[in-house]
């Protein structure tokens, strides 16, 4: 065993111990859609962000930046965003999916129906489903939101790197007992977000992450989505 590997094993206790921690974080993370009102202490948020900084990126460029709201800052943003979204169509800064087909359509549909069934939205009730969807713009009641931007000049690969940062941030939050939901829906209102926070033109808005402490009694948090099997996503070429 090399010295570097030995050091890593010592830091984790055992390799199996490290795997167990990661498996637990991945298995227990979910997209929270109802939050308690209490705020996350600033030192805990700072620790979450510091952990997320360890995310990988191309040539270590770290193209992400994050805007974090708390207290009155969250309420001003929530109120303004909801009012803006009522009167404006989607305006993403990255191309949204043109269409969901095949298995991607099926997975999206299954996930949506899990949510609707949990909160009592009947099939065909478009008004009720629209009200539930609009909760995105109320941040699902979360006391904080993080707006993730990426360097505009780095294009799609900067966005990919920033997506890796988002994944790391979600796991860091889970490790600290913080519930999260990554929301592309917030980026659909990018003109408002850009003006509200004074985001310069050299940044592009990727998404938002509402976070706080989960309201575990709320029915929106009562279900979990599944993942595809390895056979559905991995192709092996051994010869």
C-alpha cells in the first residue's frame, strides 16, 4: 500500500468505512419540498460551503460562485420571485430540455406522480398541479436559498463543473443534517434573479438550491424516488 493510500485509509478509519459513509449520504439524500421556518446557523452554512469547495473541476478552475440568502434577504427574494413568476414566461440562460422522450419521459412522469399522490393532487387536476409547481417560486418555505452561477466564458464545461459542485454541496448539506432541493425552476426566472442580486454579465445563472431543516411531517417529504439499475446505464467493453 502506498503512503498516500495509507494516509487516506487512516483518515477514514477503513476503506469500507468511507464507502459506508458515502453510501449512507447518497441513500438518504432527497429533494425536500417542505421546510421548517428555523434558520441554519451561519457557521453550519459556512462549513457546508467549505466542504463543497472540494469539488472537482477542469484544471481546478472552480467556475462556480454562490449567492446565499438568510432572514429578510430570503423573504425579499421569495416575495419578489413569486410575484415576477406570476407574470413572466420561462427565460433560462442555458437551454432547457427540448423534450423528454422514452425512458426519460417515463422517469419524469413517475417522479411527478409520486409527488402529486403524496400531496393529494388528483390526476387531471391541472389547477392543483400548477399550484404545487408554483411552490418552487416560494422556495417550498425554505429559510435559505443558494443561487449557483458559472463563468460565462467557460461554456458547457464550466456548467458541468458547476454541476459537480452542486452534487458535492447536496451531499455536504446532508452530512450536516441540512435538507436541500436543487431547482432548475428558479433559473427559469433568470432576468429577475440577475437584477435582484446584481449579477454581472460574465456570470450565467445555472440553478438555485433551497435549503434548511426538513419538515418531516409534511406529505411532500413522505416519498423517495428510485434510480435506474446499473444494467440500464453502464456498457462494458472487455475485448
